[in-house]
C-alpha cells in the first residue's frame, strides 16, 4: 500500500514540477517542443483556453495570516487526448495559446511514448531559467556593500 | 426638466479622433511600442499594475500608452478591464522569505545575513540630468560577482529571537481574508482588508500621509528593518489534481518598518511593525504603506487617535485614486439644471436681501427725520 | 492499471458535460432566468442544456454553469453532494462548496430530494437584502400539479402555476418567506430545461376549485 502511495506521490511531484516549468516556458520553447512531438496526437478541448484572474495573496507582516494583495491575469486550458488523458495548463499572463500547449504537454507526459520528449523539453526550460537566475543573482551580488572599518592609529 | 441632453454626439466622436491624433503625435517619429514601454518605462508600468491591482505588465503598458502617460487614467483603464475577466481562484499566499532578491537593504543591521544588496537603485545617484540619455549611447553590461549562497533571513526574524518585536500579524482563527473587490467596505476594518486597500492606494496620497507621521502627526519612531525587491512564485491549488501548481513568478516590493513602542498597560515595551507589500518595484510606495499600516494600528496598541494617518475611515475612503478622480472629475460634466436651480435661488435671496436693505435704509431715514 | 483506468473514467465524467458554446449558451440561460424572474409564474425554456453527472438534471446544470463562480458558495443536497457533481461544479464553475447553509448563495436540490426549510439559508439583511440565497429546485413537472394563484410585481392581475413534486408544506414555507420581506430567498423551479421563477415578491394562494 505504502509503496503504491509513494509511487503516486513521486509521480504527482514530477507532474507538479513539470507543470510549473511549462508555466514559465516562452512561446517559442513551447512551439519548438510541439514541433518535436511525433506523431502528433489527437487533442480535444475540455475547457478554454481562457484568460481570467487569480487573487494573489500575501501574508500580514510577511509570515502571518493571508490577505488579498491584488489580482494577476492567468490563462488556462484543459485538453483531452484521444487516448483519454486529461492535461491542464495554467500560467500567468494573457497568452492563451501558451496555456493550450502547456495543457497538451501535461497530457502527453502521461503517455509513456511521449514522456521522454516532454521531460527533455522541460529540462531545457529549467536550464534556461537557471542561467537567467544566476546571471541576475550575480549582478545583484556585485552591488553588495562590503563594509570595512577605517583603522585609526593611536599614535 | 432636462434640456440640451442631445447634440454632443458628433462633437464627442470628433474629440475622440482628435485624441487619437494627439496621442500619436508627430508622425515622423516612430510609434512607441508596448515592449519599449515595458522595458524602458518599467517603473511607470509597475505603478499602474500596483494601483490598478492587476499584475500584467503588457496590459499595464498598453494602458500607459493609451492614456498618453496619464497614470491615473491608465490605472482606471486597467481597473475597468479587470472587471471583464472571470476569477479562477486564490493563490497560495506568496512566500517573500523565499524571494529571488534583486535588492535588499536594512537600515537597522549593517551586517545582516545575506548582506546589503543595493540592486538597481536611484539612491546615491546625483540627481543631475544625464545628457548621455539624450542620445542612444551604448550602456555597459552590469558587473557580476559570485553569489554568496545562504538564506536571506528576514530582519523581523532576527529581532524576534530576543522577543523584542511583535510577531507576524495573526487574524482570528478561521478568518477568511476580506476582499474589497467583492464586498462593500464596512468600518472598522480588519488589518487584512486595510492592507489590500493600501496596496492599491494612491502612491502620492500614502506618501503624504506617511510623511505627516514623520512630521509629528502620529509619530511612530520608524526604522526600515528591511526593504526587499524581487520575484516570488505564485501557486494555485488545482482541485482536479489535488495539489498546488506554480503559475510563474511576479515581482514584488516588501517593506518591514520597525517602530519603537513604549508599551501600554497590556503590552510590554517592544518594537512593533508596519508592513508594506506592493506589485512590481516600488520602494517608496511599500515604505509609505508600511508607515500608514502602523499608524492605522493605533487602536490596537491603545494609542490616542489624533492625526489623519490614524483615522482608518479617512485614510481608506480616500486612498483609491480611481474613486477620487471619478468624483472630483464628474464635476465638469453637465450640471446645467442643478446650476439653474441654484441661480434662481441666489437671485431670489439677493432680491430679498436688497429689499431688506432698502427697507432698513428707508426706516433709518424715517427715524432720522422724526 | 485497473485503478488508473477507473480514475480516468471518473475524471472524464467530471470534465464532460459543460456548454459546447459557453458564451452564447450561458447568455441564453441568463436571459431566460432574467425574463423568468421578471415574469414570475411564467414557464420559459432555458434554451440550452448541460449534461452534468446524475442526479443533477440538464436544466439545473445549465443554471449552475451560468450563475455559479468562485464568489458564490454552493450548497448541495445530500444526494448531489455524494455524487460526482461537486467535482464537476468545481471544475466547470470554480464555485466553492459549503455545508454551512447560511453561507451558500446558490442551493441545488435534485428532483425528489428533500427540500430543507428556506429560512435555514441566507435571507439577506435589511440593509443588504440581496445577500440571500437562490434555491434551484428540480421538480417532476411544472404543470399538472396542485394549482396556485400567483400575484405580485411582474404579474398582470394573476397567473396560475401547478408544479408537481414540491413538498406538502410548500405554501407554508413560502408564506413565511414572504413575511420577512425585503429579506428572503428566491426560487427557481426546474423541470428538464424549463423553468418557473418565484422571486420573494410573489404571493401565492391555493387556487379555489
């Protein structure tokens, strides 16, 4: 029983991570990923793609109870493959085509024959984000203040 | 009776066409693109997002362009747009402790863990107009330095170790965060609703109120415990999946203002806190918000309410610039009938006044004659 | 593998059954509801149907898709709550489910289900009478039952309704609801994809034979 649950948790973690990276993919990355999918599956829309809002919450004092900070645009889609798998795509912003493609990749990663293609794509996205984050962090680090104390001689 | 309510149609259509022309301006110049506004007027875009209470850089930039740079008009347009969209749900509260930092300074601790990171700040610039920006001179790449791995501990957590600072804000158990976009405000408010109102409040109004507290109208003895700017992950629960999924990152500015508090009969002397959290990069707004948040907590700490910045109904009712501009600007719309009524009234009062004055004069003359 | 296919079947059930053309179909349903609320006692067709999981019906499903969203907590009868309707509603409308009756803005009861007392739901306040619940009750038929004469705003003179499948004490419940005006609940009676609306302003009396 526990083994089954662990396996399911691991696959949920993998799916969560993949969906988070798909949300941060550029339109070009998703388009290129779609070109690489062969053969192209039959995809049916289930919901959307559509744009709406999410109320972004913060925490009082930074770590206290939740408050409503303000909204952000979100685009989302749900699709179903002919084989039955349902995929969900949701990401910040107005790009509904990106949401639709993200949903397709979420569905495809549930198919053994497409899983590796999807994983390779999200690993590339992850690599690109890491490079961007590191560059930004290093540029910020260069603005770090190095305090030093002026030593005054007594004599 | 309503008169002259028609006849404006052609004038309005022509005015809109003229507006479109003036907005475009000199056709020999290239039109400014949305991408350019996002990239080069980023802080204007951020202000529009914060006060429209809608995080979307492209739409905010479009609003700035459409409004010809009139910030409140741009905020108005973006607010109007958000009402056309369905709401999909709430995010998991963003975790500012896990922020990818772009700037972080503390005025209370010189050597705090993670250090003082100045980031892309206007501070320490000379505030001299820069002629190099008159032309498109090449801009050098920023310098890089290896990153000091380690946590960017929040300043409030340093003080809380000693028990000298109040904790993060707690609401009563099972409290559902209020949402002023869904329910009309009823005073007094809880702190969560006040923070939502302040986060979308007018920067200039909050800045002036914050300044007033420093000048003695509800002094709070503030120190900037920490200001941090950076990106945080936005996650939403997907009920069909049974777990929360990241939707991407947004940039926010957070300010922890630390205030000396002498204590009351119920509370020992300690530091209290004001909190500011704003969409985008907006340090001035986050700092002003945290000062006003602290001032508005006067009742909670048993302080006398003596100044405008402590008056919740005054502050929150007047902080929204879309409401404010609507009510002030509506005065220019036709009030022909109202004014006609006032004119009649003033004429009548004037006639009565003159009759009375005349009567008094005649009376005085008669008295003098007798 | 067996588990997964079962999961998938259940999942497909909740993902299907929404409007094929959400914009126009929800507009059609909204207009029908608005007209029916403005003309209490008149039978109107919703003009669109949903295919929600049983035991929620096609008309009630269409009303849910049209009116419910994340800002409208929904209370479901025991039979609906025990079905896959909660997951279907959640996916297609985003409406939160509540089992605290006064928190609900919409209440759904399937045909033949037990109708709770109206005063257990939000009745609004004197200042905000609109903060009240709308009850969507599926019944067997809108015609052919015990006849009531309806009068009130939106009704010229009077109109007769004869719904089949309302609880025996319906008239008592409705009179009590009338008595607290401007507070009170509003009713949408649904049979198939036809509706009759009874806003709180409508007076009902048993029709004399």
